C-alpha cells in the first residue's frame, strides 16, 4: 500500500493506493485548496497546475479511477481542489467511482429537517461561491447530476465500512455536530477557530510545554469532519481531518476501549493546530510518525504549541511535513529545541510505502 500526501497548499489531499486481486484501487481523501489542481498566475492568467491535476491525468492514462473519494468536510482547503477539477475537466465524473460526503441535503433528509431552499437557490447561481458552505452545496449538486455512487446516509462516528481490503472505522463526526452544521449552511459562521494571529515559533519547546494551555477549536465545519482509523492487514493508520479533539477521543473509545492501538502513521488534525489535539488525545495514540499537511499560509499552522505538546509526550517522534525546508524563515525549531528534546523532522519527498 502507498500513501501520498499532496502539496495541497494550506489544506489536505491524500492519495491512498492499495493493490487488490482486481488491480490497484485508489482512495483520495480531500482535494486541498483550488490551486492544488490549478491556479492562474499574473494579469493574463497563465495556468499553473498542481499535484491533483497530475494525479488525475496519470490515473486516466493508466485506465484507473478514484475508486473512493472522501470529502471530510466543506472547508475550502479540503474541497476547493476537487471543485476546481470538476470545473476544468469535463470528464472528471468518469474517474470517480464512489463518494463519501456529508452534504447539507443528506443531513437534512436523514434527520427529517427541512432544507433552506432560499439559501440553496442563491448559492447555486453563478455568483461568488467563495464561502465553504457555498462550495459544499455546489459539490452536492454535481454528484447527483452525474449519477456518481454516493453513500446514502451520513458518515458517522461508530460506523465500520469496508472497501478494497481496507476497513474504515469512523471516529468523527457525531450526529449532534452535523445538526449544528445545518445552521452553518444557512448562515456564514464567524471565524471561531483557534487560529493564531502570528507565528509562535520564537518561544522554545520547553517554554511552550511549561506554559501549555489547551484552547479547543470551535469551528462548526471542523466539528463535522470525517475522521477515521484505517486498517490494512495488521496495520492501523489515523486520519484526523480537522476534527475536534474531544470527538476523536470519544470515537477512539468506541473502537479501542480494550486496548490502545498502535498506528503506523497519524495525519495530525487541522494542519497541526493547537486547538485540535489535546494532551489527553495524544496520550491515547501509540505512534511515532506524525504528518503535518500545510504550507503555513493561513492561521500560521502548524502551531509550535501543538508540536511541543506532541514532542514532550512522544519522545523520539518523527515529524513529516509536506512543506518544510530547514533554514527557511520563519524556522519552527531552534538549535536549542533540538538539543533539549529528542525528535526528528523530515520533508516528505515521496509516498509512504507499507507491505
């Protein structure tokens, strides 16, 4: 099995490829922001293509598909690249076999709650669709129009789903947070996440550990994130999207009440935000390999406060960044940090392989 973390700018996009008796099967988790597929450069709009474009073209040339597309939640840095792909590639729908996505329409139908039709009509015009909520509704319409297989009920904590020799144990979201999400689709929420206002890299790891206070994320879309344990053979992997720490803890209890699972790899929640992984959650995870997916363009992710929390509780951890250059500014870790704590930092240069 191979796991590739795309350069998705400030977002997430992960390609998982597993060999089966029927040939390779591909699972794509999120699509990053729009530039992960394409962005226009300069006043004349010269196109610059990203890694999502490369992947979709390679799959088409190899006569393969995205056998499962998981859209974890409606935020632009997770769904934007997919929307850009669908807009630019008329044959995109032919590459997608199945989708997991908790749309507002699906949530409303499953809970017996009426949709806000006025909002849907406004968002589905060709006017600005910059908000994450607008993008979610637009994507839902595309799925229906092209007859792509779509999980008919919401993906929820406690479910266990099997695809292509993989078992997905869903640890987020909880149903209550999907109910709250319906309000978000009706009214754009103010920015309630725990985003830092500047880098916290000047403070040492030791001082971060000494002064650590957990301030939980309050973003409603993040609370709706699909997060899961992925099991393949005897190996476990943890993909946390932008999920709440408390929800993940509760979800882990559902599947690991008797014992703490060992994970080969953990994709840190919310691009390494300090508000999405508490010390209690970190303590419940048996792993030494942690992936941070962000270029740090927004909210100053990753937060050094979170990395300090992790390094303190998991000595000799390996931190893998899909964007990281030692010596670049601002530098996250000082030479004193490396002297005081045992940990390793790597830039991801190729896909992870497991046998």
